[in-house]
């Protein structure tokens, strides 16, 4: 026979957090260090993309706390950079552009986007391109909307400007 002892009440989340911090730990660091972006996995195709037509460049395992929001000089000065040049320009700056897997991850874990500069409203993930039913190529993106980041897409052939940034990480 097994005896089970029921507690009158479980400690609250605040009590557990206070005890953990008193012991020298931080919940935020434990949670953040356990999360990685799997840039090598196959991307999840949006429902509008043609199956089997996606162009996806793996970017390895990425620590989301190492992400930067890169703008080319042309984007900063208002003349813009074509989407077809975003990956190359990012690499020239000694950064690695991310793919659509980072987009999906960040949409789910928006705390990693807290430091996006306020003038940036669109985050671009240029290492994955999706073909739509009309034969146009698109990047999966995140758009700032009412204080949240939501999925969107932008044509690869568009010019990207000061309200856009490539999500990248250091080489």
C-alpha cells in the first residue's frame, strides 16, 4: 500500500522564484539558455506557398540572444536595398542572415524581440524564399502590429528601407 501525503497548498510561483534567486540563480537565464533556433531544420511552408518549391539555406543552431537587427547603409539613408541583395550585404558586414525557422521561433518567443529599435517595423529572414501560386518569391517576415510581432511576407524583388531590418547573428 502506498501512502500519499497531500500538501495544504503548493508554493506560489513567486515563492519558488524568490527561493531560486536567493540561491543565486535566475529563471530568465535558465530559460533563455535552453532555447535555440534550429536553423538547419526544414522550414514550415506557409499555407500560401507552393509545396516543394521553397529555397532554404541552413544557418545552424542559433542562440536567440545573439541576434542583431541589421540594416544596410542604403536602408539607413532611405534609398533602400533590393531583397535579392540582402543576404550578400549582410554577409559583407560579417554577419550571418537567418532563415524562416528564426521567424517562426521569434513569433513564438517574442521576448527576444524586446530590443528591436522602434523605427523598425518589419523583420526580414532572407535565407528562405517561398514561391506563391502566382510565381512570385517571398521572404517570411515579422511585422510589428499593435505592440506584437505577427507573420507577414514580402516580395524578394522589393526594395527594403529604414523601417526594415535583416535578422542576423555574428560569424
